[in-house]
């Protein structure tokens, strides 16, 4: 692989807009040198290596998996009766290819797959690889195998889709691991969607129906306060465009809600409930501008909350197709009749949230109290192992690269105890490892097993060790 390093670096340097964790991770590889990497496994399942001298080996799934994106596109092109259509996606220099991934797959999408494409030639390379950090639920790692997850079908039986879309976008783990909690979900829905965005929309519709017969009122004269709000729309549109272009969804959500807050303040400062009596022309201008902002918000919402956006556009009775470039332009004409106001975002009661929290707690309890057969326990291979070397994994605060002696073999294992132990503190210790765990790639390093540890009273981790001298490779019974 080392012979591709300079070519890869030149390609990588052209993509300055990549996220920092991708750049730091991959450039660390370049500085250390791109060493040869095994692409086969000694397993009984997988794609066989098509070579005579590798009959019992299969391809490592993450070596050939990215190529499946291309073959899937080819299959799709054949099914639609246009077999060469796939080339538009993978061979056209005008095509922009973006890989949306999790941080554990950075090495495959940013190094291995591009190198394969470079070597074969004729294929476009990724323009960007936005890599998210991890998302937990109520402080715990998501586990579909243990049913510790929020399933979409279950969620939609209770809640509409857009509050979840909004919460996940506002809390997306772009630069660090983040946690989803049901109470945070409730707060975002009630405080931001209902009380801020929804409130501005509803009060605008209500006032226009009550005092302007449900028709877009006339703009008489725009004052400084009006122009500031109009300018805010323009700057919000530009800011959100820049965010989306650079995959900063959280910041885009912030800009959207900031405009809604600004619009609410405008409504309060303009006080149309007073000017309708003292200066109706001023009241009309205020309500016209508010309604134009509602139209703009309907479009700005669309990438994040498409269902609510469509409902709002229907309430506005916009018959023509609404486009992004209509934001700040193409005002609703004077006299246009709008629909009756609807509540876009209903508040979520505490009892619904408590029910969902309790559901997750019960799933955790079931796992903790679930009884297993002795055969299940025996399937887990636990062995004593001697730590013969340890070093910190570059670019991380928590990970150690540990090599252990299992008697018949030596293995590399990545363990997350770097904040609790210096490398030299664990060398020579007899630890307990899982010997039959499938390998996993962590920070570009193959980890072959797991070293057991327990959370201690200080909140850190303590390695589980043996009492007395136990030979490496001894089974734990």
C-alpha cells in the first residue's frame, strides 16, 4: 500500500472541506506511513479469494464491501433497461460523490476504497467524507441485538416524524459523541418547535384571519424594524446554504430557529394588537411581512422537517411549486387567501415521555436479569493472557494498543483504559481476555479480542486480573 501514499496525499489535499476528525485521522496514517494491510481472513464464510494459493481464505468484508456500491448501481441500471447509466454516477468527472459514514469506517472510505479506485483507474473519487461520531440513547450504547434502540415503527405509533428529525439534526454527533434523551426530545419539541417556531406561525395566521379576512394585507410603508427582519431572512438563507454545503447540519438548525426567535421578537415589538386600533396601515404592513417570513420559514424547514413544511405550504395555499430560491423573493401577493391555521407542532405531555423512558429501562433490566444456559456461557472463550507491550493509540485519549501473550499465540487488542492506566502500568499483568471474539478494526488497527474491565467507584475502569501466577492461555473456568 505504501507505493500509493504520495498519490493518495495529493488527492486528499484537494479536499480541504472534510471534517477535522477525518483529516486528522487519515493524515496521521500518512505521517506514520501507509503500511501493508491484510485484506483476507481465515474464516469459513465470506467471498473466497480467487487465487489458487489462497483456497481457504476469504476477502475481508470491509475490503470488498465499498466496491459493492458500484456493483449495486450497475445492477440498478440493468433493471431499468439502461445498462450504462451507472457510469454517470461513478465515472463522470462532473459527478459529486459524498460518503456519509460513522467514524469507525473512516479508514475504509478515506484510504482503502479510494486507493482501489486509483489503482483500477477511470472512477471518480469522493469529494467529501462527512464522518459522524457516536450517538447513544439515554446514556447507553445502541444495541439492536439486545433491542436497546428506538424503532421507527414504534416511534411513529406515538409521535409525528418531524420532531424526531429535528432533534436528531439539532443534536447530531458531528464533532463529538452525543446522547439522545427523551426529555431533551420533549424540550426541543415543546420549547423550540411549539413555543417558538409554531407560535410565530400560528399567531400570524390567527391575526390575519381575525383582522384581515384571511387575505394577505397591503404593505403601506416599510420601516427600519421591517427591513432588519427582511435582511435576517437573507442572511439566514446564506448561512444555512453554507452549512449544508459543508455538512454542518446542527448549525443549520440553529440558524433556522434563530430566525424564528427573531421573528417572534419582531411580532412582539411591532405589537399588531395595538396598531390595529391606532394605526391599521402599520398593522397591515407588520402582518404582511410576518406572513412573508412564514412562507420563507416553510421553505427553510423543508430539508429538516419535510412533513411540516408541506403542511405549512398547504396552509398558505401556494399552488405553484415552491423553490429554495424563492426565499426572500416571490412574495405572497396582496389579497391572496390563506388557509385556516393549524397547530403544526403539538406539545408532548410528560406521561408519554415517562412511558418511553420506562420502556428503555425495562429493556436494560431484562438484559441484566435474563438467565442464560451454561452452554451459552461456555461459548464465550475466556483465557488468561500476559500483557507484553502497550502504547497509546495516536490521536485518542482513551485507547491503548495492547499486545498479549496467549501461550500459543500473540494478539493485538485495543482497550479503552488509557485515562486510567499508563502503558507501562499494565505491562506484565495477567489479564482476562475473550479469545473467540470476531476481530474489529478500531482506528485502523485490527483488535483481536477484548480485555475485561469493570467500572470502578471513581467512574473509571479497573482491569480484571488473576489472583496469583497463571500461565498465559489458561482457560477461565
